[in-house]
C-alpha cells in the first residue's frame, strides 16, 4: 500500500470566505487522508478549520523544514509525477483563490519563501480542490496527460445570465468536478 503524503493547505487569504470554505471542505473530502491547514493566525478561522483537519499557526516552511516537501506552484518548471508523491513526505497547496489573470501568489507567498521543491499540475490554473483532485489522481498513479481538464466552465443561471469560471476543471465521465455547493452559492 502506498503511503499517502501529508497534504498541507497553506491558508494565504486574509479572510475565510464562504467560497474558500467550500473549496477547503471539498479538498479535505477528496484527499481523504492526513491534512493540515497552516498559517492560521486568528482563532475564529482556527475554530472553523479544526472541524476539517489539523490546524497550525505557523507556516509550512517553519514546521516542515526537515521534511521532504513539494510545493504545488503553477509557475514550477517540472510537472508533478506519481513518483514524486511516493518519495515526498508533504505536499503543499496554496489556500488561495484564483484570479482570472493569475498573479503568481503561490510563488511569492510560498515557493520563494522556502527551499522546497516545486511542481506544476499543467498550464491551467486549477481551484484548490481541483488541484487536490489532480494531485490525488497522480498519487494513485495517473500522469497529468491522462487527466482531462476543461479550460473553463460556464454556470448557467437562466436563459440570459451565466457565470464563467475561468479555471481548469478536471473532467470525470464527461462532467466537470465542481466544488459541492458552489453553483448554489453563485446563483443565489
Ligand atoms: C486557485 S490556485 C491559486 C493560484 C494563484 N492565483 C497563483 O497565481 O499562484 C490555488 C492553489 O492550487 C494549486 N494549483 C492550482 N493550479 C495549479 C497548477 N496548474 N500547477 C500547480 N499548482 C496549482 C497551487 O498550490 C495554488 O496555490
């Protein structure tokens, strides 16, 4: 049985918005293993996240400096491979919401501040839970090229209105893997 690495979600947003919490909840469910939220400065956020996983005030770079860690960073040169997942102790994902035009915040806030290795999950910017989905698939032995990812998805509200989510979404059985509760949140 392969040993699943510890998944770290380094919380980098100033607040825990409803959207972010939906992604975190889905990420926890998808990983279904050891998971810790790091960089949790305030008690309110800690209380909410403690229901989902372990919580640490410090940053991953300070807690896991003696472990073999990989930061998932869209700007990394190398793609994440199944073997990387087997050889590392910890995989770090940015608790960052995406912007249509990525701002390189994973690199600025996490990769550049540590000496950890970095890996990408392809050219498209994924949501946090989307990144966890793809990481889990790679851990289970798939290669990136075997994972179908849509360039964006459109949420149709009615005959006139819709919202485009300009992020990569993994496709399973012809359906995008969307954060549970997100469509309801966006349509209310
Ligand atoms: C919504 S993304 C935020 C990306 C952020 N806007 C940036 O420019 O770095 C949330 C997290 O998912 C992971 N992620 C998303 N897409 C990725 C990709 N293509 N390659 C590697 N990691 C990715 C990263 O850990 C990232 O911090």
